[in-house]
């Protein structure tokens, strides 16, 4: 019997945003509390569109581009190094504290030295990688494990330091998103219409929940619950102990965005252009904000604020309690990159190939 208590990665401090949604549970909730207004501090130009999201820690920002490079920038926007991955990088990278892990649309996974960008290992899957890796932090003699999904239908478990495959679990179709962690359970969906709960120790299936259609994004875990949306516009709350759907809502439009969870509020964007805040316990809609373009990027919660970007080219900040807009900035080109909160700064990429940093 698995113990279901949350097994967290070691905290890296408030200035860190080490993974796609900020933590292994994919809550999308920052440790720091931002205070608007913000100004554009710098931009950095890559060679193609930036759909990858930034991660950052210890004075460095890591982000991929469709030009095939992973970039390491300083907080001043200056290039520290870049790594040629040989193919477009769509998925956000992962900073584990020891290595930076990134995947490509060719299906390669690379681990790099965060100081120099030197390749430490690589692993090949048989399909593109669109979702960020996650890290299962080891305890005692157990090594930490990198979990990454692929269009080869498999969730791959790799040793953090060597890249050796420890196990793989085959689902029924493409895996698009990032697996969220709940104790020793990895939770993810994909194009087979199921939410999969897999034992991270051995790769064995624990439970498979029918969600009826594609899941193109990632779940968020809070307490003993998981929240996630599917491509038909249904939004779900799952009790992870009972493995039972507690509620679902319909009519939301396709969800490519992943939810953010804080307290009793869970927030998600949709291709119907709405950012919606639900009561996490009941599924009651609390507020809705209508953008001018689809919202494929995921929202981020920072203290009493919600930060999100959309295909209309705007970066916006709303009050978490009410959904009232308190700050916005028109970048111009479409934004599919999820904003990252790194210390007291917001970092986001856009389809014009630029990386943008906002702060005081």
C-alpha cells in the first residue's frame, strides 16, 4: 500500500521557480508576492518563437526556443550560455538543483550543467516532447528521478544524474503535459482520454480515470485533490485518496492551459478566451475574465494576484479575489509561454522570439 502523503522537493527559496508550474505538484503558485505596477526591464532576442516557459534559480533563467537552443540568461538579461539541442524546444525546462533538463520536438532529453551548459547526458524517446519534465526527489540512498512524457505514449523515468532509464509506463496515446506528483504517485493525462495514476517507484499503474477525451495540459495538486481540464471544456476535481471525481463543470471551451490553485480558489484559462476562477471545493464559478484571444498559457498566482498571458499579445495581472484587472502590458505578438515568477520579476516569452522580463 502506498503512503499518499505529499513528498515535496527540497525548497530552493523564494527567488526560485525551478519547474513549469513552480513546484512538483504543479500548483502554479509562486512563493513571492508581487506588487504592481511593473515596467519592462529588458528583452532578449532568440532566433524563433518562444513557446517554452522560463524557469530560474540562483541568478539564472533557463528557457527554450523554436530555434533549437536552450538559453541561460542572467537576471540582467545577458546571455551566460546557450545549448544547441538540434531541434525545437517547446516544453519548459526543469532545474533540479544539480542539472537543467530539457526536451525537444525530436524526442531527445538533455541534462546540462547549469553553470556552463555542458551536456551531461542525453536520452532518446520515440516521439516529440511537449510537456516539461518533473523531478521526484530521492531520500536517503534513493536517487532523484526525472519524469517526462513523450508522444511515444510513454512516461519515462530517468535517473537524474546519469540519464539511465529506470522504468517506463505506456499509456494509450500521446502524452502532452507534465506529470504532477502526489506522494509517490505521478498523475498525468494525454490523448487516450484517461487520467493515469502511476507508482513512481516501479512504473506500475495504480488507477486509470476515464475523462472521455483528450487532456492536452497538466493537473494541479492541492491537499488530497487534483484539478484538471480536458479538450471538450470539462473541468474536474478528483479526490486522490478515494480516486473519485468529486465534481466537473462543462462548456468551458478546450483547455490547453493548466490550472493554478491557492486556498479555496482554482483558476484556469481556455481557448474560449476566458480565464475562470472556481471554488476549489464545490466547482462554483466565482469570477470570469474575458481576454481578446485564446488562453493556452497557464495562469500563475502570486500572493493576492493572478498573472496570465494570452494569444491577443497581452500580459495581465488581476486581483485573485475579484478578477479585477490591476495592471497590463501589450507585448503585441501572441503569447503561448506561461509566465514565470522568479523572485520579484515576471519572465515570459512570445511568438516574436523575444524573452521579456518585468519588475520594478
